[in-house]
C-alpha cells in the first residue's frame, strides 16, 4: 500500500510538464509577448502616422471653420449690398430719402470694424435726366463716422462708369454679387475690396450698389486662435484675383512696404520660398477656368466692351468669374496640400493646405510647420505606448494570479481528491466551497429554473410582439386608407396631376391624366417626356422642369399638351417635393385646361372689336352731323364725354376676365401647396377638409364667372337681377374676403329687368368697385363689421339701384360738391361723375348721394329702362 502511494506521488511530481498550470503559464507568456510586441509596433508605426493625419485633418478643419466664418461675413455684406440696391431701385429720384437711409444701413451692429464705405452709383441719366454722374457715396472718416463724398461726381474725376468694380456688375444677375480685386481708394486712401450688386428697374440696368470692406479690418480675422488644434502656424488669404487679403508677415517685415492688397507675385519676389504656392494656385485657377468655360454663358467676344477696360492679365480671370456667377456654385472645392522645404517665418519644412471659398473664389492658405505635427505626434504616441504597456503587464499579472487561484488550484485539488479516492472529502469540499464541480447538480436544477423563466419571458415577449404587430397592421390599414383617400381625391380631380422623379421619369399620374392623354398608366410610369410627347412639347416641359429645379420654387406656365381631342392649351403649376432634410426628391405638377378660357377670351376680344367698330360708326355719324346735334340741343362736349365713357366701357370686360384669371391662379397655387403637404405624408382630417374646401370654392368662382362673361353677353336684352348679382358677388368674393366686407342683396326673387347683362355688369361692377375703394380704405380700420347692402327695385319702367355701406363716409364739404356735380351733370374727374354722364346719356338716368362721416354712405342710381 505504501509503495503504491509513493508511485502515485512520484507520478504526480514527474508529470509537471503536462500539467495545466505549466500549459496556462506558457500560453499566458506567449500571449503577453505578442500583445506587447504588436502594441509597440502599432504605436510607433501605424498609430503615429494616423495621429499625424488626424492632426492634419483637425488643422484643415480649422481652415474650413475660418472659411465658414468668412462666408458668414461675406453673406452679411452681400445682403447689405442687396438692401442698398433695393433702396436705390425703390427711391430712385428721391435723393433726400436715399441720403437718409444708406448711412444708417452702413452703420449697423459690429460692421463698423469691417465696412469702410458704400453707396449707390447710377447709370447716366437714371437718377436725373440732366445728371451724368450722380453717385451717392459714403466713407468712414478718422472719427469712425460715415461722411458723404461727392468727389466721384466732379468733372475732374475720370468717371466711375468705367471702374473695374462697376462694369462687371452689368453682367451679373439680380441678387448676385461681384467681388472686385483689392485696391486703394483714390480719395479715402483705404486699402479695400468692393462688393457690387446690379440695380435694375423694369429689367433695365440703372446702376450699381456697393459695400467697401477695409482690408485692415479683414486681416484681423486671419489669425490662429487658441481654438486651433495646433499651436503654431499662420494663414494667408487671397482675393479672386490673387491679391493679398491678409499679411502675416507684417511683424517680420519691419522697414519694408506692406503687401496688404498687393499681388501674390510681389510677396513671392520678397520670399522666393513661397514660389511653389503661387505655381499651384495658378494651376488651380487654370483648371477652374477650363471647367467654367467648357459651357460658358458669356463668351469673350460678348464681353469685349468690359474686357477692353480690363488689364490683359486679368481678362481671362474676369471672364471666368462672370460665367461662374451665372452658373452658380458647384459645391466645395477640394483641399490642395503640398509641402515646402522652407518657410520665411519658421525656417523649416512646412505643410501647406489651400482651400477655396466657392462663394467669392477667395483662397485661404493654411501653413503649419511639420516639426509641430511630428513632435506632438511622437509625444502623444510615447505617452499612449507607455500607458498601454503598463496596463497590459498589470492586467496579465492580475489574470495569472486570479486564474491560478480560481481555476488551476481547484482543478488540481479535485484531481488529487479523485486520484486519492476520497469521494466523501470531495463531496464535503464541494458543498463547502460551492464551486463549479461541487455545484454541478445544483447548476442543472438552477438551469432548469432559468429555462422555465426564459420560456415564460419568451411567452410574454411573443404576446407583446403580437400586440405590436396588431398595432402595426392597424397603422398600416390606416395608412392604406389615407392613401386610398388621397388617390380618390387625385382621381376625382378634373385636373391633370402627375409626379416625376429627379431624373424626369413619371412615378404617379391620376386617372384624368390617362383619360385626357389617351395613354394607359402602365405605359406612362417610368417613361420620360421624350418617350410620350412630340419633340417640341417634350423640350418645353423639360425646360420648365429645369426652371423649377433651379429656382426651388413653385411656378405656373402655359403650354400646349397633346390630348385625344388634339393639342390643347393647359395652365400647369409645377412645384418641388422635398424630404425632411430639404432635398428635392420629386417634381409635382397640376394642369388645368384653359383652352376654353382662351377661346372665350378670343371671342370676347372679337366682341370688343365689333363693339369698337359700332362705336366708331357711331362716332363717324356724330362727327358728320355736328350741326344737327347743335340744332337738336345736344352739347358737343357731352358727345365727347360719351365717347370717352364708351371707350372706358369697352375696357371693363378685359378687366373682369383678367381679375377672374388672376383669382383662379392664386387659388390654384394655394391648392398646390396643400397637395404638396399631403404628398409629403403630413395628412390629417383638417388638411383634407381644407383641400376639399379650396377645390369647391375655386370651382364655384369659375362657374359664376363663366355665367357673367358668356360669349352672347352683349346680345341678351334682359337680366334676372337676383341671380346676376349672386354670380357677381361670388366672382368678387376674393376681394370681399380680403377687405372683410359682407355683402347683402335685397332684391325680389327672379326679378327680370329689361336691360342687357353687359350694361348691367358694367354698372354694378363700377358701382361696387367704387364703394369698396372709398368706403373701406386699406389704411383706415373700422371697429365694427364691414357691410355693403345692394338693393334693387323696379316699378313702371324705372329701375332703382341702391348701395349702402357702413364705411368711413364722406365729409359734409365733399358731399355738397359731389351732390351738386351729380345734380347738374357737371364736368369733372372721378368715377361717380363719369358713371353719371354715362347713365344720363345711355338711360336718361341719374345718381344721388347721401352720407354721414364715419357712419354710412348711400348711393342711389335711377334708370329709365323704357327708353333703352
């Protein structure tokens, strides 16, 4: 027995090489060596390079932040220049108002640190026919106050109309800004750069509005701040003609002339180390010019007038900048990076990053010494490496101790107990320690309990998922219902509705579109305009689509469309559809057939021509017999007035038609806005009700307007008064709603008057328009509901038309003058006097007026219809 125990003990002692303790120790040692070696290699190779790239990226991001700050400044300056231009366009010819407004605009907020001056520079004769030079220019004096300078208007001045900051603005679009090159103002001696904005009136160029930026104030914005991730470096800034906007060498250039506002080539002559920067900038400008001039809006021969006034070296650059402004921004320009072997300030290798501002084509040059990047990268790499190595060693040591205590030793004791056959001791030890081996049976029981709990949890989760799925299905059903509702609205609409993706392919059309075009929906979806329409119509539609995409606004167009009934004219309103981030994802359109309106307009124009011919015959007859008119007691002046009244009468119908069409376009634009909101998925009952109400109201207005302006309006000899007035009030409802006026009609039911609808329309339209204009002016509010009562009575051939309002009324003095003029049929100006002349001549009628200031006005019109 003793011999066997000795053999077993010897076996345990001689098999240590195969023990878990030895194997785990070897594995831990190998893993530790690999981790330490890989960490050292990563820190001193890849991580170091990555850190340098990160620091360079942070430095370039700082340059981008500087550009963003500059763009904010330039945007404010451009907004200020546009505001001054609007002042010039609005108050042209009002010099005192201009001189009062512009200084206050220039002296707002913190801009006094940057703005050196500004003003308005009119074209010859545009702000005064006798004035060739009529500039309004203000500059800041030594007391930081804006003073008006008239030097540019003197005869000794060569004239600002040929200035390099003036001429290019003629070729810029409205709202676009031309940034000049840096220069020294001949009168203020300030080094500045000018932002010029064109001014136009009735699409004619009338001058330029400018804001001048002092380079001394701009230079302060190009310093490395404490927020820069690098502690060393400087910034160079160039304008669009590569003149210096910032001079970081002003402290190092003691005794030398300042280079602020001078060309980069002058700085390169002083510091030849910067020559590679100038060469790279020249190649960037050349590439930008080739990109822009590949499809120019203006060719050099079209700009010959302005190029003749420009130095030869700047002509190509000026042509490129003008075309770039018209074509718009093409996104952010790429960052150009290069290394210099030496730098004038640091006398060591530097890294240069060149960034371009797309808005102004200014260049920001960020110069960072490589030693700063490398030293910081090495320092951070060493710190990180030391920390990682120490942490790994400590972690391995702790892992070894806990692994030996918690895993190796218990296993060794279990093996010993098993080998010794001391199962009782093993059970007691297992119960006492509650370790993995001793708790194996208990673990199975615990695992069973856990599985039951897990099953219960899974059941609860399944129930929750089923409820969530039911809610999702309900939401999906509601979404489908709303989609069906929208589709029903779209398909029930009598207008053509379609949606196209940004590539011009149709993604949605309503039933009316397919019905009118005579094309099945499956043949339309996914097709382009060129696949469906003739070439000339497809080109028109494509041109309109590009206008909407470029302007990012809804617009309306008239264009022909091929239908099953032939080519017809449609009024199409197109609008961009955007996602929640504001990106255009589709293009929507709604088309209304206006061919009938065009036909009716042509018929009405023909009717007007026939009426004009009749009036011309009447005038010839009257002119041929002036003596007979005198003998019969007819005043020749009265005949002349009658002619003027007839001419004014002919203009009423185009006015009514124009008013109806304008109201229809405004209503359609409102309907399109609602439709675009529904397309974006923002649908609720209130918006659907609002959309339906807008459609119903527009259809009602068109129906009533069609009744008023029918083709045979001048041939009908009788009018149903109450129905006619209801149509007229419905057509005028947008004006009445805008003025918040309630109209009440007091007329017997189906009262038929022996007067043509045309004469009744002229009479009622002019009287109602006169009451709305004079009783409820825009600049005077009433503290009571606005009301207009229209009353009609007809008895024994006499028609009495009464209009009573509760508006501002008429003063007693004015009332007496008007009443006297109306009673005596006197000559004079005013709508009521002209209407009175017409009534007297046409119907032997008259007007009477009564009023009380701030209370009411009552206008009574009496006509003898038996004499019509």
